[in-house]
C-alpha cells in the first residue's frame, strides 16, 4: 500500500495531531468542491449543469485517499444539505439532494473512495494510470447520477441529458488531472530529498 499525496506532504508533527490534520484536510476538500460548484454553466436541455465539481472530487479522492476523500464529500453533502450555498449555482438544502441531481452528489462520495483506493495502489503516480483512474471515477459518478436521474426522466433521457453532454469535458478534466498528479508527485519527491 502506497502513501497518498496528502500523507507524503504532511509535517513530522502529523502523528501527534492526526485528528486535527485529518479534520483540516477533510474540511478543505469539502470547501474546494463547494468553490468549484460555483463554476456552473446551466444547460437548457438538462437539469444537470456543467461544473468544476467533478474535477475537484476526483482530485480530492486521489490526494486525500479513500477514507478522508469520502469523508470530505460526505461533509460537502451535509454542508449543502443544511442550506449552505455549496451546490451548483449557489444552491443548498435537502431538496437539492433529493432532486434530479442528487445521484451525482452521492456518486461524488463513491468516486472519491474509488479513486482514493487507486491512489493507495500507486495509480496516481504516472500519467496513464492516473488518467484511467479519473475515467473510472467519472464513470462511478455517471452510474449514480444517471440511475438517480432516470427516476425523474427515464433511462434514455437520463443518458441523453445527464451523461452525453459531459463526456468531452470529463475527458479533458481526466487528462488535466492525470497530468497534474504525477507532476505533483515528482515535485514533492524532489522537495523531500
């Protein structure tokens, strides 16, 4: 089992203050997703907007690992659920979670856990495996999101409106993230020497 990036860059005092360090990392991750959710482009034919959330979700999972990553996204759902304007377009509340896009939100938790596990296996250290990990994480989000959305609009329309318009953007996000993580690892490894 490999260290994830957050473990590699932790300070020597991390063990003494592990709970506080984890709390800060989890909270920071939730706030990053909330910030990226504000980059939202509504689509007139879909209840699902284009956002920066998925990019942040997958990076958080890879950087923090499965437990901290999933906890970070669970905290994000709670923050938005209680009414903070953390969801796409500054929305919040339990109605958003129960609405047509709720499956994507739950998919964020699962995707962070999946890619975090892949990071613990060293998949975030080279371009190809990091890229493939991000594609798998995106597929997890689509699985949850499209299935949930299909309860509102049916499966064909859920695929058409909830997945197809986002494939190219998610491919670009996977390429960018797949390149960023190996570069971050090289930088951190050089700094630690």
